[in-house]
């Protein structure tokens, strides 16, 4: 379940980055803005992946103690 969650998060990141590239191509944002938003997307991705890992780790510990 944890791995499925992480894959879903990565897919969302990929879609967001594709949208940013599309906006750049259409000249709705500049290259600097694209880089800033890519960093923000990556930061959020890392945060959510860590959250999933923490929950999986906690659940594994809970299962092993029973």
C-alpha cells in the first residue's frame, strides 16, 4: 500500500512538471518561475513521500510487536 501511495505521489509530480513545461512553452511563465515551481513541487513530493514512509514504518513496527 505504501509503495502504491508513493507511485501515485510521483505521478502527480510528473503531471505537475509537464504542466509547468506546457506553461513555459506557451510563454505564460518564465524559465525562472518554472525552476522555482519545480523546486516547490519537488519539496512537496519529498515531504509527502517521507510521510508515507513514516506511516509504513510505524505500521510495520506495530505489526511486528503483535
